């Protein structure tokens, strides 16, 4: 079997049907669908999953307690029999019916450890493809690591576990697991890209990622911001700036740093002290930002100082979320 697609489910009755249907509608059929259902869900998610299980023979349903997204993915991996693992969030979906077929072509062609595709992002009805289509310098590059550097430096590299496939044997050989907490994909993806240079790139924007009200991507609390800071610090400690590849990663972390300092202002002032202490350890990342977003953010923080500059970035994010929210209400 080629693919094991792992979908954790928790309180997503409004979305899980579309998610599962987008998988079952794929033109390529050599896959199994592993759905890890949180037994503490308070809606009809489990019932919807069971209905799909009765309709399709390739679905494995695994009940689990309320241990979080990372734990659910780890649990699903234990039962995976496919050559490659694909992770999909239960409130997202595959955007095109030929997505798995395109992933399969890349695998047959290059036998990679890690396959990276493009994606789409929506907040309500506002959004679209993330970044511009890749050229042959990415998809046909004889040096995959050079291609990855270009993708990271473009400012549109996705750290998420979804919109990717990873060889299962590679995961097991390297004892890879998702960590608990928020921003768990930082640890996952940063380890993988530094453990192998066998990448393949699929130009298809095959996953539609929705940022919804109440989702992990849309909410901010102290632990979420704290975890993001920890992940950035941990990743930065693993690399230096001795190679172009390492510098590109530091550039990505610079972008994440600006998100971190803006997000601090979503947290109550009494809980901000420790977050600002970590910021001092991460401030060195500013010099590595090469994307336009990083350059503009750095100018703001240089002109007004980090604390005030981060508040401007925070207000910009708030206005952007507000305008996106208006688009959501008009759906």
C-alpha cells in the first residue's frame, strides 16, 4: 500500500464530512484512511466518521482519549501500513481529486524520504493559493536541498505536517514522534529536513487549510505563544549559519520570531514577562530575515524598538484578522 492518511478528529462535525469525502474522491486509490477519534468529542463527529466507515472499506477508526493533536497522530502512525504517511487536519480537505496521483508520480520518479506540495489557505471565503507556482528550478532541481532553500527563502514555506508525505520507514528509523502542545509541527518538520536531503516537490496546491474561529490556528493563549517561542528556540539551537541551508532556516525562524513578538500582545500583561525574557534569546534571528515580510518588520522594530514595534505588528495582525472575519460573515 502506498499511502496511510491520518486524520485526528475532535469536535469537527461541521467539517469532517467534507474532509473525508475529499479523500475518498481521490483518483488514486492505493491508500488507507486512519481516523483517530477523540472519545471526548461533544458533537456528532464520531457518528459521521462511523457513517463513512460503513460506506468505505478503506477506513480504520481508532478511538482515543483527549490527549491532543500530536498524540493522535502518533497513535495513528502505530497502525499505518502504507509506504508513506500523510497527515490531514479534520477541518481541512484535499483541494483536487488528482492530489494523491501527483504525489505518487513524484515518489515513483525520485524515491524521496519527504514530499512537499503547495497548499491553499482560507479564512472564510478569503484566500487562495499560498505563494506562486514553483518553477522547474524547484520541481526538477537535481539538487533537492538547493530547491528547498529557494522554497524557504521565498517566504512561503509551510512548516505544517499537512501538504506533505513522509516515508514511513524513515520515520521509524529516526524514531520521529510529534510532541505535545502547540506548534508541534515545528519539531516534526525541522527534524525531517535536517535528517535527509531526499526531497520531492509537487506543484499541486493539493490541501485547503482553513483558519476557523475557535481553531488552534486562530486563537491565542499564553501556552500557545509560549510553545511557539520554545519551538523557535529549540530549532535555532540545532543549527548554525555555516551553510546556505542553515541560513535559510534561520531566515524562516526570523519570520516566526516576528509572529511570536506580535502574538505576545494577545496575552494578558501579567503573563507577558517570561515571554519577553525568551524574546531576548531570539532577537539575534532578526539579521537572518530575507523575505519582504521580515524586512518590513525589521524596519518597524528598528525605528520604534522591539516592544513598540511588536505592538504595531500586533495591531496590523488584528486588523487583518478583522477584515478576514468580515469576509467570513459574508459567506
